[in-house]
C-alpha cells in the first residue's frame, strides 16, 4: 500500500468516526472541523457557522488556481448496517463506513495530499449538502473569491463529470366541493379527479420530451411522488395535495416547463408552488451551456482527468457554475454505494483520486 493511500485511510478512519448525520443537523464548528484545522498546517483557515448545522471551512495555501469542494455531512444510517457505521472497516479492496463513499473519502484524500505535496491549494469543506439548503456554498459565492476552476467531490468513479441534471420540486393543491358520490359530477367537483387528470396530462407531456438531449443525457426525469386528499369512497373529495419533482436537462427552460405543467390543471390549481430548485450543470444562460461544458472539459484535460458520462443526480457544482465559475464534478466512489447500508468506497478509487489531487497541487 502506498504512503498516500495509507495516509488517506488514516484520515478517513478519523473522519468517519465523527457523527455528521444530516438530519439531525447537529453539526458545529468543533469536532470534525477541529480535526481538519489540526491536520492542515500551513493553511490560512476560516471556519464559519451559518446556522442550522451549516458550517464551512475555507483553507488556502499560497495562491491556488483550483478550489476543491467536498461536503462532510452524511445521510442518516439505517438499521441494515452490519456493524457500527462510525468505525471504518478496511477489507482487501474497499473501505466501509458512513460517508466513506459520499464523500468523506475525498475529504480524507485532500488532507493526505496536502500534507504530502507542497504547493498552492484551496479547499472548501461544508456540512449542509444533504439538507437541500446550501447555506455554506451561498455564503462562499457571495464573497466572490477568485478561482479559475472548482472541482466538486461527489462519487463519480474518479472521472470528471461535466454535465448533470437540475432538480425542481413542486407542491400543488386542488380545491373541489364536498358532496355525495352518487351525484353526477362536473370536472371541478372532485379535487382528487382534478389531480388525476392533471397527472395524466403531465405524464403525456413528459413522454413527448423523451428525445430531447444534452451532453449524453436524454429526456426529462419526472416523478409524481405523493397524492393525498379526500375523505372516503362515497364522498366527493373537497381537497387534494400533490407533490411532484423533475430533473431537467441543462438545455431545458425550467420556467417555461413549469408554466406548461401549471396550465394542465383544469380548473386552475388552488396552489402551484415550486418548493426547491437546483440548477443543472453547466448552469447559466441556455445559449451558453455548451460553451461552459467545453470550458470544464479544458480543465479536465489540463489536469489529465479522465472524462466520464453526464449523470442524472444533482450536485452543488451547478451552484458554482451558476455563479460564473468553471465547475466540474470529480471524486472517488460509485453513486450506487452512496446512501446505502455498509456504504463503501473502493481503495483503488481513493488512491486514484488522492494521486490526482497531489498532482494538481504540485503543478
């Protein structure tokens, strides 16, 4: 085992031992952030508490061109774990522990590389990615600190991902009129019937977009996740609530799509509200999306990072892209292991990632 990989595993063992589950979002400026401060000698370090368990650590040494970003919070563990999720287990080919794949393995590799390689380096550690409440990134972006590129660590099998989908979540409410189900109904009487008819139209529209493409991604990912309402089988439903989400292509006009979906409701929905939106990668004006993707490709080529396929999952790289940074996603591990019981990251992935970070810091 190389010195770099051994050091990465030593740091990963320590990082996994810190409980940074999100929820419950009880993360503060001590604990894991104290550990990082102690193990990044020679760096100028700023730790900021943004509230609600959102803490960031920005570390700089010299005048770095590239910012490495990685989140330290994890999803909650499940009862299906076969051993303590906070004790790292290393087998012949993998490291097992809560967050090892998503994405404390990358954080450990950054610390190991920074201590092995001399050179300029910039790191941003955050603790709120799993909350869909990106306070840490928003606060960093507000400062306008210059970097030529941002490499956001997520499990991409140590390949540079240049494009991914955005994400939008929507709440709809429908209003009807309560009555006996034996009565003849108009289209507006039952709130549940309104919701179902809306769903049929929405699903038909999604099918019509199946051949739209961008950077290897095809079609619209769409899901009606919850419908709730009504009282009983022989009563016309006076109210219904529906929640849906979709994951658009970088080339999708999201506001126009929302307007189209809203108009499918007949009569008009009592409420139609987008509750969360995350931009796609690359982000910004639709006309500039391909140019931004090619700029990220140039960064990957400059640092000899293999380029992988676009992905369907969302990352905070899109927030950096939206703010004008050239951003890509690059990290060890496979998304298939993220958020799973006995979560693991392959040792060869950790080694590859740590070596690439070391090389970039040296340049």
